[in-house]
């Protein structure tokens, strides 16, 4: 197991390094002038040169990338035209709109998106795996047909439709819940929970349909294997076969998919955050793209990629714990 962990850590570091190269090349080395694009057509040549210095792109490409890596590990300085702006490590750049450090802007909004993603993941795993397990236990019956229809409907309805319906029903019509507003967990845990309940449910209903179908298909595939037939021949009950053997075999793809979804959720929860007014990373991404704040966009893409890579590395470890044969491959 130790050797497997070392291989996964080396692979994760390699992927993260390649990720920085690709992202930097896409945004800073691709054809076109990032400073002119960010500043706009009405900017004078002096303003463009000033912005190039602030973005750190007035040097050869290899030096630009070297300074970028140096900023991540040791910090760096940027010229603002009127002076020098220091960016502490880990430095992902400085917003030319607000002169704030991109790292600080992301860290201020990260708890919102993390709360949204982790809470929704707990709900969608409970609903999805539970529905998939129930449909297998009740296969061939009316319950299975109802659950299959609900999962198909869940994958077809957009998240903003579900979120809007939940707002109208529980906040406007029934008035059981207040309209969502984010309160930090450290300030008021109860308000934090109630403020995120509807966003959690909106995301979870969409994702749980996918997990229910995945769990059901994986469990049915496992139940068709030879060792399950052997257990059945020895008189093991069907409920025990499903809950003890088929469920364990179905957990591996669920773990892999949940890690990928959790990582991408840090950059893809744009609609949910915009609908419920949550000041998270998705809302910051929309604003930064609209105003062409390139350092913030690059920092957000970098953080999202980092979350995906780390989440998949953790999923590989959990996959190995669930199935020890993975360690031997």
C-alpha cells in the first residue's frame, strides 16, 4: 500500500505541473495580446504597456513562466505604474481591476463553494446510492419502475429549473424557509445550514439521479458474476447478496465519479450560486470573465484543476481501500 501511495503522489505532482504549463500556455502564450484584450480597444498604448507590466508578460515566455512558478512558491512583485505591488506566496497574480491578490479573492469565496459542494455531495450520495440499492432490491416491481422514471426525469431537468421551483414553493408560497443567504459556519451554524439547504437540494437532486443509475447498473453487473451465482447456490439470501457483495462492487465507480464531480463543482456551480445569490467561486468566475480580469480567471481555472486532480488522487486511494486488487496492478 505504501508503494501505491508513493506512485499516486508522484503522479499527482506530475499532473499538477503539466496543468500549470497548459493553463499558462492557453491564457498567456496563445495568439493575441492578453493586455490589449483585458484593457479593451479604447485603451491607449501607454495603458496597454502599463498593464503588460502589471500582468508580468513583457518578458520572454520562459521567464514569464519562471516568474509565475516563483510567485506560487515564494511570491513576486508586480509593477503598477505608480509603484511596486508585492504578492505573497502562493501568488496567482494580482487583479488589475481591484489590485487585490487573486489568492485572497479566491480564499475569501472558497468557503462558500466548499460548503455548497460538500453538503450537496453528502445528499446526492445518500439519495443516489440509496435509490440505486432500493431499485435493485425491488427489481421487476412497481417501485423499480417509479425510481427509474424519477432518475430519467432528474437527469433531464436543468438545475436552475429545480432551484427556481424550490424557491417558489418553499420560500414564496409555503413560506417554510427564508430566502437563501450565505452566513459563515463560524458565525451562526444554524443560519449557515438553512441558508444552504435549498442550494444543496437543487444540486443533489440532479446529481443523485446520475448516481442512482450508476449504482443500479453496477450492482446488476456484479450480481451476474460467477461468484455471486456460487453464493446464491449455497443458499445466501438475495438481500444479503445485494447489500454485502453487490453494493461493495458498485462502490468503486461511485467513488471515482464522486471525486470528479466534487472537484469540478468548485468551478461549475455557476448557475446555482447565481440563482441563490451565493458569493462563491462560480459567481466570481462569471464576473471576472465579463470584465476580462485575466489573472483572476487564470487563478480560478488553476484552483479548479487543482481540486479535480487532488480529488481524483483521493478517490484512487479510496478505490484501493474498497478493492485491494487495485494495489497489485
